């Protein structure tokens, strides 16, 4: 049991750290700080994907019930959100890092609202935080606590987890919408200013 926990703990720590960094990604008001935080998030995300893949590959290559086999069984719940991270989040974080780099030459350059809205997109933080939440039950089970002792516990646990992920998604969608609205006036100002010329 201790060996399984030793395998799962670094995976969980990296995913939880990525979820925390992703949650605060839209907060920096300077482009350089946004780029630095995006770099941290990129490193944590790639590390989390690498560790998860390493555990799953070690499970495929081992025979019998090794710690990697038990850890991989615990990570089965996290596989789906981790795939979303690999397919969507990594690309968005890379584009955000490049976009922030275009404004980060001067230390005091403000981060545009459009970049902050992109940083708040639900497909950045939600898959990372969903993966972190999905790894937590495996760590708790590896520590010796049986979360799914019976159907009376399993049903409510799945419901609470689903509602938690839905609440996180709604929160990120609202924050993204709010920041996107702040970025709109600059884009909408030119048609309004140009409209009298066409009358």
C-alpha cells in the first residue's frame, strides 16, 4: 500500500499544483507576469502528463499486481480529463505563452484583456482541475481509506464529484465571459466610429 502511495503522490501533487496555477492564470495584470505564470503552467502540465503516462506504461509492461498496476487502476478515473488536457489545454497554454511574449518586452506592459480572457478559458483550467480531483480518490484509497465501500457510498460520491466539476466549469465560464466583455469595447469602437462616414 505504501509503494502505491509513493507512486501516486507525486502525480497528485503535480496535478493539484497545475490546477492551482491555472486558477490564478488570468489574475496578473502585467504581460510579463502572465507569461511567467503561463510558463510554470506549461511545465506543470507536461510533467503531469508525463508522470501519468509513465505510470500507465509501467502498468502495461509489468506482470502481476505491482505498485504500478494498483496505481494505474487508481488513475483510470483521471485518464479521460488527462486526455482532454493533452488534446486541448496544452495547445491553448502554448498559444497563450506566445501571445503574452509579444507584450512582455517591457516590464510594465499591461496584459491585454483579450489575453486575460484567453487565460480564463474553461478549456485551460477545467480539465486540469478535473484531473486533479480525479487523482485525489486514488491517493486516499492508496492511503488505506476505502471511499467506495459499497453502493450506498459510491452513488453519492460520484454525484458530489460530478456536481463539483460542473460548478468549477460554470465558474470558469463566467470569469471568461466577464473578461471577454472587457476586451470587446476596443474591437467594437471602430465600427461605431466609422458608421457616420457611411451615412
